[in-house]
C-alpha cells in the first residue's frame, strides 16, 4: 500500500482533452484525510488466497491482475479480507456501507472512492496521463491478449503502477453526471451502475486517461474488470 496525503485537486478532463466523454465533467475536490491505496491492482494470487476461483481463464498468471469480476465480487473480497484480519467489514452483501456514514469513515480495507482513485492516479499531474502511454500502460496497441503481470510499466510519481491500462478498476461510487465536488465526495445510489476507472488491455489510446470513466452494473462480471484496495490511513 502507498500512503497518499490529503489534498485538493481539479478532478476531470482538460477542456480540450482528446477522447473526452459525455460523462466526464470537472469538479474541485478536497480530500481531508490521508489514505492508503494499493501499489498494484489485486493480483490473481492475492485473490486466490482469500476467494476460491477455479475459472480456467484466471489460472497460470499469478502476478497478473485478477479480472473477470463484478463490482460485488470486489466488495465481497474486501469483506473477506477484513474478516480474516479481524477488521470490521465496510460493506453488506449488496455493497452498502455498514456502521459508518460514508466509505471514508470505514477503518478496514475497501474500494477507493472515485475521487481518491483519480487523485492517486494523477499523482499531482494535471495532464490526461502522467507519462508516455507506451511507457506507463498496457493497452490495445501493446498488450496482446489477456492482461500482463503488474508492475511491468513505469509507476506514477507516487509509486502506483497500472492505474492506466491492464485492467479496469472498480471504485466505490455509483455513476453520476456531473461529478460531485467539495470535501470527500462519494456517490451512493443503491443498485445503480458503478464506476470503473483506468482502462484495460483492450482499450484504445483515447480511453487510457486519468479522467476516463466506464459504467458497469454491480452484479455483472466484466472480462477486464479488476480492482485495487484502499484504506483510511492511521494518524
């Protein structure tokens, strides 16, 4: 996990950003507490340590990101991890936060909020991506079939790998337009479509951007759907 310090940023695309979608708006966001976020997406070996999954498509590459998941699969993994470690789960079985007001209040492992994800992925960069696309991302032009082992491309300035490309990453939030702004935003709409960030090995270059957003139904398993963990940092 990488510790990310609290801070403010301009969330969303540049005005003339190539590939900008209709669901991409701009919001000014302030995150008021430090948080931890995975240096890499959760890998197949990490997932298998807590969840039995014998689908053949996800055997043979322990260091590749776990994919083929739904949003509910991802949040249930965080619950299993918390229970195994003696921490309070952050979600119920349908993905609603429990015993807390917002995901920011949960002390266990969880999915990052959309604001946390983009703040960490940008690592201070206002550009559409933090470096040359072929240096930092596995995407349609250089990936081939399937995903690649994590960490094979250059990290961003804060040490995170694979935020762009390789697999889409589920975040906590429901899809909403425009983006919410202000302090510690999180969009919670029971049963609504959830946000996937970061693009995948199958994505064209114009989708491999920090601001790009993809929607998915919570219970549907997506071939390139993965996730990384987040957690509130200790003082």
